[in-house]
C-alpha cells in the first residue's frame, strides 16, 4: 500500500474519501487552511506557525471528531464529479 502524508490521510478521513482515489488539490488546500484558522482561534495563536505549532496542530487535527461516513469508491467519486461539471 502506498504511503500518504498524514494530513492528507486526515483530510480523506474527514471528507469520506479513499486516499489516492482522485485528488482535488484545491479542496485540500481550502480544508487545511480552514483547520489552521480553527486551531489559531481555539488556541489564541497569532503570528507565523513554528515547528512546535505544527506538532500541536497535528495532535489537535488528529483528535478532531471525524465524519464516520464510509469512504466512497473512486468510481462513484468520478461519477459525482462528472455530474457537477
């Protein structure tokens, strides 16, 4: 099985996706930026994110409640994308 970056895996889990079964980079960027904003607000963080902030963010991100919807097969995702276009 392929190895994936942990934040990408958490994104897939939150979105009900299967890692590697299609990837919308724009949606991932919007999702991770929104999570950073949530973390900044919850922790009162201001300024640039240093190494310790990344460690704390990852711990927080991995402990967030996740969508328990089972991942959708790649074929279904492709069909949904085609319908939206």
